[in-house]
């Protein structure tokens, strides 16, 4: 701050009163100055006081101008006022600088703070809503997820239903319906497609249905089922054995294709077996049945009943001749060609009293026949109800069958409501498939609650003599071990693969030539050949 210079000769006219009375004056007038202003100009002899320390004396000689002491006092008073003003101004400036140096947040900062508070409030609200939702879901009126299953009667253990409901909890709404045969389920699926309409209680409206492996290729080519999607991500597919993956991967025509889709998932499997009455064989001193060739023994003529499936009848002849069920060209791959196969097929016809997939076990139970040839799923329950019955798997091998889960192709219908479904299958389908493939699900098969075996055992069959020592021996006399053939026989067994065009032509030729023999059952078999290999055909 600059220092004001002393005035060399202050003039009394400088000490006039403040011309602006509304603003305070920086000059405080002394009483002397006030009295000086009151002296008339003519009174020049009036004495002015002089300040010396704290004592006031009279000046020795009158003077119209203030003395040096008075001038210094006035300047000192001025300096005091200026210093006070400077202190006041410096303090005010410091306060202004403090306010100016404080960080002034932009409006966005305030907005961000508000937004942060809003997000915190929203987060707390979301947590409260989530907690409320979990509490609501735990109550009896929680949201339920439907799963509608149409299954073959007697093909799944009753304990599965109870255990699956317990595993899924209250959210599951399980609807199960059972049909008498695989053919009836297939016919129901075909009926919906033919009519072009869908009823909520039809098999097509279910989330998942039972399909026999022999019907799989026809269901695929007929557009009755849809492929399983993204199976590589599902745990059930990873635990499925390689034999199943090879057999179930098909193209859109239903033929085996390693690059195709998985259209069905197995939940049980079994074999073709031969049952015979031991008391009748002992009474007539007949050797026990061990293989397919025993069906051609003369003493059993007219004493045999058999299913009327063309694949099983012709396949039994091929297996008896050392060929495969899935022979692609009979003429070139079987010794003697088609004529030799036809001869053996005609001879078998003379041995069999009844070809009927429905009534063949009734004739066996009534004692009209001594031997029954059919699927283990049918034969074993019937044999357990009878006495003195043995069930064997032919030692040269036999055909294998499997019951599969498949998803109906209901999404092709233009509707938003499909039974228990809304457009796509239930989200619980994969949970059900994985549940059925767990190793624990094989216990009812081991305990013979239902006939068949767990899919897991196809790649990991039990060893002979592996039963627990204290376990009660089964009532049935059979070479099956927990529903599975011995390892040496299992290695010779095979699933029925889709027939090639040449193989289909061979089968039709065999059946047509048998019809010339005048057997009424041949007409029925020919109908089955046409209906199975061409489901749309009707005789």
C-alpha cells in the first residue's frame, strides 16, 4: 500500500465540512478547526492552542496557520483512519478471496449427486422387490411351471413321478397321461397333423411323449416330432453313452446321420425274448429253448405264438441264418439269397400258431401254446404271473428295443395356447430328461418294479454274479441279469435301424410271396409292413 505524502503547507480551506453528508468522512474535525471556522477574518489576533504531549499551551505568537505540532497531529489522525480503512478493506478482500477460491461445483455435479442418490434408492427398491418376490414364490400360490407328459402305460416307475415333484418343489405343475400302446400315441400324433387342428388334450399338445425306437424314423419323416435343440449344452446329453448318440442322431428323413440332430432320449430299453412253459417241456421230454433255431423244431409245430411285427419276424429268420436284422441287401449278404430266406420264413409260418402282438400272450397264458416270442416289456410281467415259465434271450443275439422321450412338433400349428404349453415346450423338459438319465433312476429296474433297464447300463452292464449276497433270488427263471442279457449275448444284439430302399424292397417281396401261400395272417403282416414303412398308407 502506497504511503501518502505529508502536505507541506496544509491550508485551512481543506478542512471544510463533508459536502456529502450521507457518506462518512475520513477526516475528523477537531474543536480547534471548528472554532477557527467561526473566527471572522478580522480577528487575526486570536491565539490557537498548541499541543505538547498531553498539555495544551497557548501559542506565544498568533498565526493564521496551524502550528507544526497541530499539523503532525492531524496527519497522524489521518493515518490512523487510513490504517483502519485499510484493515477493513483487507479483511473484506480476504473474505472475498476465500469465497472466490472455494471450489464451486458445476450444476452437473449437483445433478450427479442427485442421480447417485436416485440410483441408491432404486437399488434398495430393487432389493426389496426381489425379497418380496422370493417370499411370494415360497408360498402355496406361487407361480407354477406346467409339464405335460403323455407316456406308455407301465413304462416308467411310479416313484419317478413322486421324486421329480419333490426335486422341483411347488413351482412344478406336472400332468401325466398314460396310453395303452406306442401305436396309439403315434396315431394320436398323426391324427392332429392330418386334421390340421390341435386339441388341448391330444398327444401333440403335450410337452413330451413316449415314442418307440421303431417308430422314430417315421415320426421324424412325418413331421410329428421336432429335434432337441442345443443338446451339447445339456448335462443329460454329456452323460448319454456313445452307442445311444450314434443310434439317435438322425437327419430330417429319419436315417442315421452322425451330423444330424438328436430326436429322442431313451429312458428304458430291453430285448426280444422267448418264453416257454417248463412243465410242458418236462412232461414231453423236450430240450429247453436256447436259441432261434429251436423254433423250427418239429415237436413245437403249432405250439408257438409270436408278435406280428414284420421286422421281428423276418429279423428272427435272418438271425437264425447268421445274418443281421439290419441286412441292407438280402440277395448279396445272406447265404442263399432271398429264396433261402423265404424258405425259412415259410417254415416258421408253419410252426407258429398265432401271429398277433395283442393276443399272443393270452394264448400262452391259456395253455394253447407252449412258447411265446415277444418283447421283454410284455413277456416278463406276464411270465411273473404264471408258474413254471422260463424266459431266455437267444444266445446268437436278438433285437433291442428302446422307449424314448420326444417333443411333439406342436409349434407348427398357428395357436398361442397348446394344452400345458405356450408355443414352445415347457422349460422343465430338459430337467425331466436329465432326471430320467440319472443312475439312481435305474434302481426300480434292478428291483424289477418295471421291466427293462436304465439307458446307463447299455454301456455299463452289470456283471454276472454282481448281485448282493443276501439278496433274494428272483422268482423268474431267466438268463437276464437285472433286465440285461449276459455280456457275450449282448455283444451280438442290435437295434433295428431304418431300412434302406433295397432292404425295404426285400422285405416287401418276402411278405408278398408268403401271401401266395394262402395264410390269412400274411395279409395282416403286409398291412403292417406298408403302414410302418409308409405311415400314411392304408389298406
